[in-house]
């Protein structure tokens, strides 16, 4: 069941061409530093496209450009086949945006939903229907008569997301929508988005939480310092590591730096050792050999192993590696 | 203007009215001028009577307080823009189906509506207190036209200021200072006297609220002069200039709260 409305069900990835198309987008706020530095990508209809990046990486600037809040300094951007500079309003009528910051009218929760629906021209009866459905779906029934500003952080976030579903849209931009939500509400939100995606909604989603990206996104882009480091499907990105495994290792008292340095030398090109204090993440094609080297070296150097696990690669590994090594996720050390 | 622009602006006006009509705002908007009318009206009327004046001060003050509504309406407009920036709704609305200009017009027209509504309430209060008032259609037309232009002027002025100012404290301080100066350096409460110091007299004479107060008073008392009409023409020209400046500064301003 669609949360919001009875919008037409559109086939997923129907081959009708990209709904977002960006080519060499650059944007600067101060004419010295580029918040976006040559970003190119496309998003297909019905796709969930994730933007992963650190704080200040350029995610929100990109969202602002795609939602017509800012005009990129250079490059070509088309949303739903339209040019944001010349037809911003035509684009905005067909998109929904949940911004990162709080945004409420100074009224109750249900008042916020009602007014927002009215602003989008939703008829009164339909508005009431959607409002009730959304209040229930997002667990806001008990606080419907409280002022939105008086709610907890998580409740406020739920109101913001629920409010956006008061109207129909073709693309939904979610700028870190799950910040402050508990596990249950986070999953409710992600499932709600998934439901809408099945009905043809395209979603652009920024997050810090890589599990969420793994759960929701068809493709992700890792962005850092205004540049895309990687753009691919989640599965492909994980596959970039081939049969590689990740070893998480923590050593006890002793010279951890010297130990990890020596280990890196012993493993050579067959593994990547990324130390961080007394711990290190080791990516390797041959975990058996790596484990044997770790055991051997710890005995030789008298370093105690406190924690050691071997696991499959996650999207987080891909992300960390690409950001640290400037997009060379599959590269050697 | 496109077909959808009018409904968009009407929706924005509705939203502005609903969001800004909490009891606190209404008390300030309507209650404060009404209190001026009652306390100043009766208080200074006693003083005038003690001095042997036969004039009825309440009849003088009532149209002045109606004119004063344009300043109150202007502050409501500025506060709406400021609050929308402060609470994140400006950027949220601007990623919605509206243009910046529609949003701005929505605020301007809401201010105007508050100005006209407030002036009507003051007119009704004046009827009750004085027992009489204007009856001619032309008088009403002139009063409401003056209040409309005055509301647009002060609405645009406050929007101009709120688009430029970066802090809430600064905005509130400017607003309070401006209300005080505009209000008391005008003919809202007392006529312009030639015994005033020159600088103060100039301030009275260039104050747009003086033009509105004179026009409303002229229509209210049936003594509208050519000079009042001339002043209103000046006000129209000033309104066009300040409106242009407000639109320009707002269109260039950062929509996010800083």
C-alpha cells in the first residue's frame, strides 16, 4: 500500500532514460574551494541512489543543486529532463525533499501535515486520509496534538519524513533521514521508502549509516572533497574485493605501530594493513596465510593478540578504503 | 503570471495566517493598538479638556491608530520571513512547488491582510468609544487604499531588513527601534507642530506613517486635502522603491538560517 497516495504505479528501471543526469558539476561558495568538483552521474527511474561521504564531503551541496536551491557554478544538470536553472518550479512540483535540518511550522504535528498537504494542493478529504495513514505508519498518533517543536529529536525526524509523503512525487531526496531514529523506526522508514520505490518512486538518499545504504540502495556513490570516488551497485562494490576477507586485529601492550609495520612487510602485496592505534584492519585474499603470519610475528615480537576476527567485506570496508585511498578501492596497499 | 501562481499565493497566505495567528501574536497585533486607543485616547482627552481645548482627542487619535496598523502589519511580515528562516521552513518551502517571488508575495499580501484587518478592528473600536465615524463610501475607499499602500511599504521595509540582518537579536532590536521612531515621529498621536525643532519636524515630514495617518485622518473626518493626496502619491513612489529593494535583497539572500 502506498503511504501517500494513489499515484500511478510505474515500472521499476523501465528503461525510459535517466531521471537525473549530471555532467561535470562544479560548485563553489567562495570562488576558492570547490564543494563539488566535477561530479558526473545518472540516476534511473525507480532506483535508490545512495550518496555516501564524510561530513562536508559535498553530499548536501549536491542535494541542494538537484533540488534547485543552488545553481551549480558550472556543468550540466537535468532533473526529470528539465534544466533546474530555467525550470526550477517545474522540477520542484515533481520532487519531494526531506532536508537534513529541522523545518516545522509553529503548530501541532497534525497541523504541520495538514498545512503541508494544503500547500501542495491536496484536496481536504484526501489530505485527511493521508494524514491519518501517515500518523499511524510513523507512530505519531499519540503526539498528533503536540507542537512539533516540543517533540524529541527522533519524533521530529519522523514528522519531517511523514510530512513529505503528504504529496505525490517522482523523485524523493532524503538527506540523512534516519538521524536520531531508533532501530525500529529506522527500519519502518526504510521499509516505507522501499514500498514507494516498488511503485516507481526514485530515491536519492544520503547517509552516514552504511548498513542502511546496503539495505536500501541499488547503487551508491562515495563522495569525498566534492568528487565521486566510486559509483556502482552495492554488490559490485563488495565484489571489487573479489574473494578478499577482512581481519580485525587488536593487539595488547607492546609496540603496536612496529608490529603492524612488520606485519605489513611480511604480508607484502597480498594484503593491506590499515592501522589505527592498537587496532588494524587487514584486507587479504588469503586469510589463512595472514593468520599464520600474525601468529608467528606476535610470538617473535612478544606482542599479545587481544582481538582477532575474520569476516566478509562490508560496504563500510569499501567506503573506508575508497575514502582513505582516493577511490582505489580495489587497489593494493 | 502563470495559472498556478494565484492558487500558490493563496495557499501561502492561508498558511501564513494559520501559522501566525496564535493568541500571543493577535494580542500584540490587535490588542496593543487598541490599548493605545483606549489609554492614550482617554488620557490625553482629559489633558486637552483641562487645557480648555474643545477638540475631541479620541476622534483625532482613532484614524491615527488605524494608520499605525500598517507598521504592526509590516513587522508581522518581517517576522514571518525571519521565523521561516529560523525554523527551516523557508528552504523547505523553496524546494516545494513555489517560486521565491510567490513566497515573497504571499508574505506581503498576508501583511496587507493583517493591516486591513487590524485597521477594521480599530475602526470598530473607535465607533464603540466615540459613537460615530465615517459613513461615506469614498471615505472608506481612501482609508483602506492608504492602509493597503502603507502595509506594502512597511511590509517591504521589514522584509528588506530581515533579508539583510543575520541575527535574531539584531533583527528584534532594529524592529523595536524602528517601531518606536516611526510611531512617535509621526502624526499618529499628535499633529505636526511648527514649534518642533527643525530636525524633528523633518523627521515627521518624511516619515511615511505621517502620510498614511494624514490620509486616513482626512478621509475619516471628511477633510481630505490635496496635500494628503500629494503625500499619498509620494508614498506610492517610495513603496515602489522599497519593494524593489526588498525583492532584490531577498532574491539574493541565502535561504538557510545562519
